[in-house]
C-alpha cells in the first residue's frame, strides 16, 4: 500500500478485536514515529505503549474514549516542552500521524483521542514534569461494528472539496485554470 492509499483508507476505528499486535508490526509503527521530522531535529517526543488492561480501562473513563479499553494497545504521545517549547505539539502530532498511516498500511486501525485528563494520565504513567500529553491513539485490528452515529455523521458532514480549503497566492484566490 502506498502512502496515498493509506491516507484514503485511514478511518477512526472505535471497535477492536482482542488480537495482540505482533511485535514486528509494533516496532515498525514506532519506527515510523521515530523517523518523523521535527523542528531543528530536536525530536521532543516520547511514546508510551500501554497494553495493560487495567491502565487501558482507566484511560477509557474519559468522555469519548470508552473504546480504549477494547483496543489491545494504546499509544500515549508526549512532548518535551522544555526541549522544544514552541514546537513540541506540532512535532508530536507529525510523529503520531506517521504512526496512524503506518498502522493503516499494516492492516491495523487507529483512533486519535484528545479526550483525557492530562493530570490523571501523567500520574498513572509516571510522566516527568517537562513532558506534556499531546494525544492518545487506540491501536489494533478493527472489529466490524455497525456505527449508526458514525454513518450519519459522514452523511451530514462530508469532506470539503479542494476548492473550499485551498487558495493560491492569497486567501480566497482559486486555482488558476490549466
């Protein structure tokens, strides 16, 4: 699968099979994060892989995160705010998108979660003071589940066209004709 195909196939998965992720796939996914670009090559990220059921259950208590207890693996993306105060959030987000696309290419599903209590996550995972929790990713083999809410959302809120999200040279200027 090429990168564009992974971008097209990626979706937010909220139902997972209980199959553990093979070590070689997990390492490949984490390597994709390691290879991400970062401002001044500071690489301010740290990823905590959580497979412990009790910890996943605690992470799942946040609103909109219930499915984290079902995902066999959860990756918590942290950024060192001292090492890169202006850019750690962007850098961690880029690395996590590498995780998402590589996971998709490996036949795995992900869901980006921004719903969490940072202090609870920090305490539970013993995250040092200089690191901030940027986002959490569910990771695992998708389980087929009828998702009426998701289907309705995609009918109501379709992807915007390129004409609506891209300008040339200045805001609001359309792409020149060929």
